[in-house]
C-alpha cells in the first residue's frame, strides 16, 4: 500500500506503545490495555496491507506472461 498508510500504521503502533508504557508506569490497567489494543490494530492493518500488496504483485506477474 502507500507510504502514507504504512506511516499511519507505524504511528498508531508507536502511540500504542507509549500508552502501554504510561499505563504500566502509572498502574493504569485501562490505559495499558488501550495501548495494547492500538498495537494490535496497527499490526492487523499492516498485515492486511501486506496481503493486498502480495495479491497485486501476483496479479501483475500473471499480466506480464
């Protein structure tokens, strides 16, 4: 996918890591869990983007033949 999508997913992951660390430091389980959720969301979106890229690449490979 586009660089904007990848950057957005990475930013979401970093935001999640910061929330998780803040939650741990302040013993705020809700904030820690929210951070973990943000990280999982970013990972799933990244995996979806990779699958789309692989599908597009395979499609392009067949077009070249």
